[in-house]
């Protein structure tokens, strides 16, 4: 579903595989969390104490930037961005 959410926003023609991903995302878009909690991987994550990770994975269109790992820190991916510091200083 994650790939489908990205592919749905891209212009141009799509491969059959991309179309499947887009259709799957569209089918569950209104209840991503419910779908992720019901799938095998989601259940496994919850069983291992990672329910918050499933909730975070279900968030859609909540950030204006995509984090990008550079070395040991994340940057916001925008041109001219600075590192997203782990320290509040």
C-alpha cells in the first residue's frame, strides 16, 4: 500500500504492477490503519510490541517533507535543508 500511495501521485503511464499497487492503496485509503492492523505483518508487529509503528505507517499526507537518512541523521529532504537534530539544543 505504501508503494501505491506514492505511485498514485506520479504522472505518466503505469505498469500493471504499479496499477495493482495503486488500486490496493485506493481500496484501503479511507482506513489504512484498520487494513494494516489486520494484515499478517501488522499483526506480527503488534504481537512484538510495535503497534505504534503500525499506526505511524498508516499516516497519510501528514508531512510536507520526506525524511532522508544521511550518515547517522535525518534531513528533511528539501533543497537547502538542515539536519533534523535528535538534540533539542
